[in-house]
C-alpha cells in the first residue's frame, strides 16, 4: 500500500513538473527542490524520490516554479516560493481539500518551514460581503439566497500567471437538475479575486 502510494505521488509529480512553468521574477535564485527536501508536509520516503526527480529536471533547465502534489486521498498541495526584499523567500502552500466540500487555504512558511500567519501575507483579506457587493443589482431575494450559499465561505485557490494568486468562491451547490435559472445566472457572476505578490505580501489587483 505504501509503495503504491509513493508511485502515485511520483507519477503525479513528474507529470506536473513536465508541464508548463512560469517565472515568478527574473532574479529568482532559490531552488524549489532545496525547500521541498525539508518539507514536513510530505512523507519522508516520498520526499527523497521527489527531490531527486526535481533536481534532475533543474539540471536540464526544465524545472517549474510551482510544485503540485496529491498528498493523500483528500488533500492536494501546491507549493511555490515568493521573494522577500531581504533576499530570502517565503514558502507559500495552497492546500486544497476535496471532501467533504472543496475548499482551499493558503499556508505560509519561513525558509526553515516554521509556519507563519498567512493572514499577514494577504491584503485585504477576501470577505463574503464584497462578493455580494459585486452583485448589488441582483434582487434582494437572490442576494439572500447567495448569502446563504456562501455561508460558511469556501474558496478555491490557484496560482495564476506570474506571481499571482486567485480566490474563486465555492458556494454550496444547487441540487442536480435545478431549474433556478435566475439564481444560476447570478452565481455565474460571482467575482474571482486576484492578488499579486508585492514584495512582502499579496495585494488585491
């Protein structure tokens, strides 16, 4: 079982590292593999195999700035480095859970993998009310339904092009076959919030 899990992790890692990559900034000198080698979020046995494969790709000049891993049955990790003015990176991890509801959140770490307060790296924090404010023209009955569907508030997070981070709201899904066309129309208009790294934190675009 453990060997099967390790092979699954490595297969996914090779697939993702072999895909398209983007450059966070021209002066990026820190190797992501150096930090993955110490990552406490990844099984020790898998970590060694993963780092070996990453460094092989780095030696060929085909490495990616983002590493994504299926950590377990319900959790996915997407790891990248964000540069600070003092020359050291902040390790940023998007952790996504697939059950019981899809939900993502940002975790931030020092180069030694000491966890930091992620709220200090997002300005301003995304909130439900600003999503509803973007739909101010919706009828009040629709706005109330949307408020209920966004309580509690779940997010889908992903890295965008360059040093950007996207927050996509994940409302409670409507029942299969729902014919509430007007509500579906307004759901499709919920905004995606985009943040860009500005040297010390992610700031709203």
